[in-house]
């Protein structure tokens, strides 16, 4: 087994979470007050949605695009860093995600 030299760590992608408060606000604006309502409208598995809302899992790109499409607005409105600060997504990524979903 190889050991890592001190100071060299593998680059890890930035972690992010679903902004549950923002999603619930968007859902509530159209009358979706229950998790099951959100899951049905977006097509996201109810169990996966529960884990996302609890903050124990990060959403996949497919899931975040489905939620954003279901409730409108940019995907970055539904994402946050684990410390609660907003996650900004480069415009090219947003355009690519929209093209994939579209």
C-alpha cells in the first residue's frame, strides 16, 4: 500500500447540499406543502428527497435540474454549501444543465 506524502492530498470536488428552505418556499408557492407533493411534481424518488431535505445527501445534477425545472428559477437557488453559504455556479454549467434537461 502506498502512503501519501505529507501535504499532498487528492483534489476533491466541492460538496454542496440542497437548500431545503428555498425548495420548500418554491413548492409552497404553488401549493405543494408535503414532501410527497414535491416528489410527485419533480419526479424525484420520495426516499431520496427525504435524505436531501434532511441534508444527509448531496443532490445529483439530474435531481437538482428536475427540482429546478419543477419549480422554476435557476438551479443555484436550490444549492448551498454545507456551511449554509450560497453556491455560485458558472453560467456555462447552468446552460449545459438546461440543455441536458431540455
